[in-house]
């Protein structure tokens, strides 16, 4: 009597390799040439994130020869698909006239699209446009609103600029306590010269304050930080 043979095991299917794992690895190693090589097939397939990423490679000259016009082209492709970072980055290109004719209105429009998606960099950049009246009607209250949104995401530039708004009475009543708080928060997370400037500004405004008001500002900064920037008023 013949023994039944056990069925042969099916060969294991090879796990699909996520190209982004290799891209992130190349980025971590600063192997930009490999990063660009891996991005190109994704760009050809219309991947918005890859288009945005390769656009930044061309903007910064990492892994490819620097080419601002190509950066703009790729950012446009990604921005058209709703990629907020691409919209923000393309806004910067129009804002500065890099790789494209300077156009403040188009920069503001692009920042606005990214702001609607909660992009902290776009929030801060659009706030600066309201400060100068570039591409939009000058509006210090809108400047403060946008910087608060950006600072709530931990963006240090907006913390610093919010402090200036409270110090110079731009869009909010002059308030040294809030100015001290925001410069203190900025100084706690910045480094190098930026950290020194924020610390100096904080100490300069402290010289105009009573010890009680300084203590209040420090307590407010701790509360703001502990609440993940949700309780900062």
C-alpha cells in the first residue's frame, strides 16, 4: 500500500519592496545620486510626493545639477495633485522669483492652498506677505492669526515673529509678557545664532518688565509648551 505523499510547500512569495524605504535610506546616508535614481521611476508614474521630492533635489542641487526651472516644473506637477509641501515650495519660488518670474499674487495663492491643508511653513510665509502687503492687502491681524497657527505646530520662525508682533503692537495690543513668552519658547528650541538672537530679544524685553511680569511670562511659556501650544494666550 503506497503512502500518501505530503503536498510540496508552495514557494513563499517575495515581499514587495517599498521604494520609499530605499529612498529614505539613501537620504539618511546623504547618497543623493541614488535617491534621485530611485525617485525618477515614481515621478514617471505621477507620484506627487516623488515629484515634490525630486523638485527639491533640483532646487538644492543634490544628486543633480541645480536647476530652478526644473524644480518649478516638478513642484507644479505635485502642486496640481494637491501636495501641500509642493504648493508651499512653489509659493516660495514665486515669492523670491527663483526659476520663475516673481509674482507675489501667485505666491500668496499657492501659500493659501497649502495653508488650507495645515502646512506650517505656508502659514508662516503667508503671514509675512500680510506683514508687507505683498500679493495681499496688508493685514497685521491676519499676520498674527497665521503665525499662531504655525507656532502651534512648533515652527520656530513663527514663534520669533509672534514675539515681534507683541513687542511692536502689530495686529495685537503691545504686550511684553507675550513677547517674552514667545521669544523664550523660540530660544528653547532654536540653536546657534538664531538661538542667541531670540535669547537676546527675550532678555531685552525682560529689562522693561517687573520681576512679577517676568515670572508670569515664564509660567505662560511652560503652560504653552506643556499643552503642545494649545494654551498660549
